[in-house]
C-alpha cells in the first residue's frame, strides 16, 4: 500500500516543503521504553521512535524538537499543545481515537506472555487460572485482559519496563507485554535469567487497522497528511527498513503496509 502511492506522496512533500522550512514540530516522546526510546546519562535520546521522529521531520523539511513526557500524561499534554504529535509507541485503539487522530501505522509488534521457565505450558485461561498477571496500565493489553481473563487478578504498572521488574521481584506470576520489550529489555539482560516467553506471539486484533501510530490533535488534517506522506516515502525509499534493522532482527512493518 505504501509503495504504490509513494511517488505521488513524495512529490507532494517536495512541493509543500518550502513553506514548512522554518517550522518547528514539537514531538512528544517517552524515553523509558528501550529499544524504542531511552535516555543516556547526558540526556541524549535514542531508539527506534526517536529515529522515526527525526526521519519524519527530515522528510517534512521541518525542525524536530523532542519533548519528554511521562506516558500517562501523553494525550493530555498533546491536547494542551505542549507538543504537536506523539511518537511514543502508542497503539491505535478505538478509545484513543475518540480524543486524538492517528497517522497510518508505523510498526506492529505482537504481544507475549513471560514467566519463569517451565511455569506454564501456555497462556489459555485454564492454563493460568487464578494467576496474577502483570501488565501496563491503561494499555490495549490491559483492556484485552479484562475481556479474555476476567477472573485473573491483575497488577497494573505505569511503565512497560516495570512489568518485568515486578515479575522478577515475584509480585506477579506471569507478565503480558510487547514481544520486543520482553525479549530485548528483559530476557536478554541478566535480570531475565530463568524466565521465558510463554506460548506463541499474540496479536490483540486480526484487523490490519491496528498497530502503532503517531497521535495528533483532532482536526489537524494538514499535519496528518504530511506525516502519512513522510511515512510512505520512508517505506518506499528503504530508509524505514534501514532504521528498523538497527534494532530488530525480524520484520516490524505494519500489517497494513504489507497488503
């Protein structure tokens, strides 16, 4: 889908770029979600989300200004005009679309359950009945647990990385989070020794309309169009694959872009 329209969209970017040359786009980022975003000791931000944000601004011929924001305050800060868009691994959900607009998806990563090695053979409700599940608060995964595991106790935490800290501390029986974060930030680290991913990867929806997108204020169609055009150009010219290859050894291209 992206590649079919990329030539037209790239031309649009060129013709509109001159008028945007002096603009500054403020980008809301989180900084505590490796490998998507993290902060070095000197305050430098890095990660896949940061690379995507910088590449978008380059394609749109605007200056990027990163604004670090705690996750729970992301959408309120966007709507209060603290920044102009959010590039922080925000899943596209119907509930969020009531208060913000989203770009086309820019990546899609399934979920995984994680627990101590050998603790569970799978994650079917009967296989983890009565076990406490740890999950990120106010996330699509938390909503999914309410529907699929209504009888399980749940420990909701404020950061994705805290899901695994709580698991390793024994404050829950099984964790439910991003397949990438669980692998890269926990299982491949010393604190992840003795733990494993449980069962197969899990997409929360079969629709190609989900995934992770860039959130924008409602009604800002011009900016949304430019962001989507920039994403399409990145998909078409290979720069997206190059950025993703720095962080992942598997394809995170959104399913909607593979149609």
